[in-house]
């Protein structure tokens, strides 16, 4: 017998070493392929989230169509005609939109949530008072350039974007008289939708002449309420029981207080803060600017009834639900690939160090369970809210994978350890979703720590 001959390795010993070079490389390849394959069901999850979000938008649109849409108040302003000769020598009529010297806006918004199916929509009732004065300063200077100004034929216009929201008859005080409002505005005013009254502006031509005005509007609306700062000095104050306002538009409040019971906000806008004068001469151009990236205005509002001249100066508040489950579910789904990869890495290390074999088909089943987490999260969040839905979906997914790996590995303690690590991973993702300012920093530090742990344990594997 040749004593230098190396005896063959028994089959049992060969099977007990899944960390050999060949089996380890093949297993890593299979895991990588499975992780890529699992991107396909995640694409279906993204499509499902998008479909449910579109259904919510449709439900919101239906409620707004029945209740009232977002409101934009633009006024009051005086539309005064004048006569002039055109380039052909013919007499024609032009119009001047004259803005108030002072404008004070005050409102109290009472919100409520309406349901359409499983969806909640925020609507509001808001008595809004507009008051102030028109002064003679700019109008007298304007008359010096426009000899045929006809102030007696003026119209006082108040732009209201959705007239369905008017709940009570509107009476407008102009000087010493109070006149019921008429539907519609002058075709040459700053808004195509609203109310108006005939208003004699002749007193404004006298030295130091001024005319006070006031009107109270009982409005219904949904989601947004915006104003146009038409006064030389515009002051606005709002109170509401909405705990989650979003102040947007060209101007933010100079004072605000937000609490769990509501908010108060105050604005002050000067003539110098906007890009149009007190007297706007000439025709008005109207177009829908909701896609203009230069305007910090909500994209789901219709601005077609507001003149392009005043549109960039709109300001106001959006009354939104505090939680958008679809947005947060989308953010959670963005971490799906990370969760899948890390779970596969944990299972792979378990194979190597515990000398257990997990079949690629079993990896696939674990990956499908991780993908199913997001459909469970979406379906439950529509009924319970995101936080509770996330907790329920996490418990169900972690419990299922722990129970499955307990049968596969035949080591209950190891299966429970993997389940605990997966639970910590879901908790970490939840914290990232909730963070806003420090989400990137916390995510980067967390990934660095996870990579460091993986690199540490990978040193213990005999790759050759």
C-alpha cells in the first residue's frame, strides 16, 4: 500500500462543509439572481400603489365636485372704463383695474372630513370678511393721463374661483350704501369668476377722497384657500381647527402658531412686494399656470380664472390630512431591495456558520414573503392608518419567516435570531420613513454600520 496516497473524503464530510469555494460561489450567484428576480413582483407592488393613489384622487375629485373646490379670493377691485382713440383714429373703450388702498382679510376655517368609500377628504366652511378703503391717490393721477375716464360707470368685482361654495346671500357695502351682489364679474376685471356690483367711483376724484367697503362671504371649499394681495397694504389673518396646515404661495405668514387644536396665521403684504401697480391699464390675460415651476402654488388647483398679472402673488394655506398612506408606503417600498438583500445575507451567513443548507427555492419563498409585506401594508393602511398598518404587516411578515426558517434550519434559536434581526431592520426603515430632516444622514450611517458588520463576519468565511 502506498502510504503517500491521500485517502478520499467521505461523502458525509463533503456535505458538511457548505462553505467550500465551489458551493459558496454558486450559492452567492443564486442569491444574486434571486434578488434581481424579486424586482419583478416589486414592480407590481409599485403599480398597485399608484393605482390606489389614483382611485383616491378620483374620490377627492368627486367630493369636490359635489361640495366645492379650492377657493381663490381676488378682490375687491374697481374696473373703470375710459374712451380713447386707437391708431386708426376711431374711438373705442378701454378699462382700468383700480386696487384698494388698504385691504384687510379675516377668516375662521372650520374643517371636517368627508368619506367617499374608504377615502377621507378635507373640506371647510369659512366666513371670510374683506374690508378696507379705496383712495384717490393713483386714480387722480391716472385721470390726468386718461381724459375720458368714466368713474361713474365703474364695477366693483370680487373674484371667487368656485361660486358653488357661496352658502348665503352676499351684500356688499360701498361707501354709505349696501347693495346685494350680482353673479359674475366684469369681462375686463382681474378674475373671470366671482360677484360684482355697480359702484360709482366719482368720489375718488375729489382731493383726499376715499370710499370704504366691506363684505362677508360664507364660503365652502376643500383643501386650499388662497388670496390675492390687491391692497397697497394687505393684511390677512386666519384661524382654523386644522392641526396640519401647509402655508404656501408667494408669501409666508409673518406670525403663525400651530398646535394639535388648530392654527392662527397673519400675513402682511405691501405694494412694493408684488410686481404690479395700484392701477392696471389694459386687457387681462388668463391661462392655467398650475404647471409653472416658478410658482410655489399647489398643483391640484385650477388658476384659469385668475389674471396672469396677479397670479404670481397669490398666498394662502392648504388644509391637508396629516398622513398620506400612499406616499409613505411608496417610501417604504423604496427600501424593499435593501431588506431583501440583507435578509438573504443573514440567511447565507447562517448557512456558513451553522452548517445548514437552505435551498434556492426556499430563498425565493422568503423573498416573496418580504414582497408581500408591502401589499399587506398598503391594504391595511387604507383602513387603519400607516403606523398601525406598518406594525401589523411587520409582525405578520417576521412571524411567517421565523416560523418557516425554524422548520428549514431545525434550530429554533437561530430562526428566532433571524426574526429578531428582521424586526430590527423593519423598525429602522420605519424610523427613516418618519424622519425628514435627518433621513439621509441616518440612512447613510445605518448602511455604513450594516456594511461594517457584514464585512466583519465575511472575514470568518474560508473563501478558498
